[in-house]
C-alpha cells in the first residue's frame, strides 16, 4: 500500500498510520460538522405533516409547523426543505408574517448551502438571523448562527466561521435551550484545527464530546467520537483510534438518520483499510457513496468521491484515483466548496508530480493559488478569535492544576491514614 487519504471530517489533519510494511499518510475530513447542529436539540421525528402546513391559515401556527418540519427534513428528507421554503415564503401574507418568512429563509439558506450555492445560502440565512435577532428569538438566532458558521466553514472562510460559532454560543447561553451553550463547539473546534490551533481545537471537541454523551445525544456523540478517532489516528494511536471509531459506529446505529448511517459506513471503511481488509473497505466506501447519492447531499457526495480516490491511490490504482479526484474537483468547483476542491487538487498534483507531467502540475497549481485567496489564514485572525483560544488554554491549565492538587491531596490523605494506623498499632501493643 502507499498513500491513502480519507475524508471523514471537514478539517484536514495530516495523519501517519503505521502498517506492516510502511507508514501510510492519512488526511481525514469528517462529513459530520456541517448541517448537524439542529439535530442536537430537535431529535424527535416530526409529528406534523406537510399537508397540515398547507391547510394552516394562522401564520404563527404555520411557522411552528414549519420549524418542526424543518428539523425533520434536515435529517431525513433534505430535498423537501426546498418545498417547505417555497410555501413559507410565497404563501404568507397579513399579520405575523415575518416569523414564518424567517423560517422559510432559514430553510432555503440551508438547502442552498448544501447544494453548493453557498453565497445565495448565506444571504438567506442572514435574512433569517436578522429577523430572529430583531424579534428577540434567542434560540433560533443561536441556531441560524451555527448554520452560518457551517456555511463559512465549507467555503474556507474559517475566520467568519469561528466568529459565527462564538456568537452562537454566547447567545445560546441566554436562550431557554441550554444545549446551545455547547452545540457549536464541534464546529468551533474543527475551525480552530483548520487554522492550525490544534490544541485549542482538540480541547474544544473534547468538551463537546463530554456534553453530548452525558445528554445522550446519539448523533452528536457519533460525530464527536469519529472526530476523536481521526485525531488519535493522526497521533499514530491506532488502537485508541479504532476504539473511538467503533463507538462512533455504535452511536450511529442508535439513530434513524440515513446520513449518520452513511457516515458510519465511511468510518467502517477506514477501520477495514487500517486492518488491510481492502475488499471490505472498498465495499463500505461504495455503500456510503450510494446512500449519499440517494440522499442527494452534494458536500457528502464530494467527500465520498474523495474517499474512493484516496482508496485507489492507496492501493496504487492511480487511474481510478485520478477519475474520482476529478469527480470530486468538478462537483466542488460547481458548488463553491473551495477547501474540498483544494484537497482533491493537491492529491492530483502529487500524482502528476510522480508522473513528471509539468503541464498538469502548472495548471493545478494555478487553480490552487486562486482558491487559496478565499481560504482563511491564521495570520488574519483578529483579537476575538485569539482571545477565545487564550481563555480556553488557560482553562485547560486550571483543570490540570486542579487535577494535580486533587492527586496531591489524595497522597497526603493516604499517608495520613497510614500514620494513624501505625500509631494505633503502636498504642495497642502490650
């Protein structure tokens, strides 16, 4: 085997994975950050039907039904978001029409971003945010800010993504839904990782993992463990990495989300690859692609193409690798997914460098240079972003110091107990 690269998260990590003959380099990109946050606080399957929405004439009730359907469609029937948005935006008039329109804008924005119309999606999401802010709806404001963070993230604007996530958490802390205090942390952590602040990113993700596991949020727990599996693989800790991936798969099976099942297939494929069970690995990468195609999720399809290309590159089937990298590039380019396009182009460039194809190398590098103009660099980060990092690392040091003090206290208590027993024993001697 040679180089293998898998996407299981929307953040790049250079990972070194040892096998029997050599060290295999892995980049992981987990397709779980984007478009998962609403599932954290609204996991119940919708009890309202689309027919009920069409019949309802009261705008406030219509908006409430629309929200319920929105959360359901995002996980189970993504294309229906388009029809929901059209109804809420075009079939609304009279008093109290702003709330249902805002829900419609949110639904349309989420749909556009997933379909690759990121700029249009951000416009719709921003309109929804402005209404929710004006009306004092803290819950919906926090949630739509997370969606804006996701949108900036997939286009490579990590600075704006981090700002949106931080604002979402700040507003979420004042909302009735206390899960919104931490719901954005997995996206936030991955955004910090993407700009190179791995320590801040990992610590943030660990905080998120503890919260969602304790809250029994299965989809979010699956996401968190998959991320940790990727991180441990990056560190070369294959045994712990496989344990995390298995836990992720286990939590995925507890959900009804087809998207989570597709992610579980990807995680299983990576496990099989690391076990050198190539036929099984390929089977599960292909199963993930077929399910994502049925779900019509553009970003996830891009990632599955990348995974298959990486598999073939890792098994030295270079022609198939180039074919699937090409599919990934074309779909990413069409949708404006800059980071995904750069990732695939970088791997294609490596292949052409090995072949000595200078014409293709120059063409690809020119495109990469152009795309890098849209991707945030750590050097551009402002004080708000750096302040969070400093605050979090101070918090981590405080935790370490507290654990050290507890450990020292335990030692002294133990020694004290031994001394007491010795004295007691001496006094009891005849």
